[in-house]
C-alpha cells in the first residue's frame, strides 16, 4: 500500500494562532521521504515571545513572505495525501 502523508510543524512568535513564523513540511510516500522544506513566515505582528524556544526573531522574518504567500508554494504538497 502506497500511503502518502504530510507531517507539518509550526513555530509561533507569540500566543496568537495567527503568529506562525516558521513551518516545516515533510511529505512521505510509501515510507520514504520525498520532500522536506522549512519556510520562514512574517507574522502580522512584530511581537515575539517564543524566541527563547525556537531562536527565531522579528529580524529573521521581517523580509520573509506572509503565510498567504508561503501557502501558494506549499499547497501542492497537500494534494493526494491520505492524511496529515
């Protein structure tokens, strides 16, 4: 059976669910990693609370694309998956 799934991990800048500042993606097909990527994301606020956890600060993401812009690039990896 050729199972296809996507594993994702978000890092957030603060307590807001809209504060994604990084996303990691791994696509697995038939028990093999076929794609992996990490994208920095510019959140809508400059408030960073969790830098001490993930090491990402406003200076790291101030010129990064927004989530909407990143989504255009990562959306194809969600196509045809069996689960997330």
